[in-house]
């Protein structure tokens, strides 16, 4: 399962959730769902914005956890 690493990136950079919310142009409900990994999709524009804000690539935003059939 793909998971957004926003919480980890915020912690690594010493930034708050409120700080990030102010940087993004989205509703609080969408923002909260994204942070809590409760969303089924994320807009390309939001991925680009997150990459610019964190100075990272899309690969740094996501991790794969608990894939089916993964023995290791």
C-alpha cells in the first residue's frame, strides 16, 4: 500500500502541520485526510507543491508498506 510520508518529512525539517497547511491551497478536510493517509488520490498539483515545499522528489513523498505477497 502506498503511503504519504508527509509527517516524517515535517519532522525531519522541523516544521509543523499548521505551517504546511498555510503553504498549500486546499481545504482543511482534504489536508487532514492527506496527512492521515485517508485519501484515495492526490492531485498532481499537490504532489508538485509538496516536492517544492520539502525540496524533494515524488519518490521521497511516498513509501510502500505492507504489499501483498511481500515476504521480506
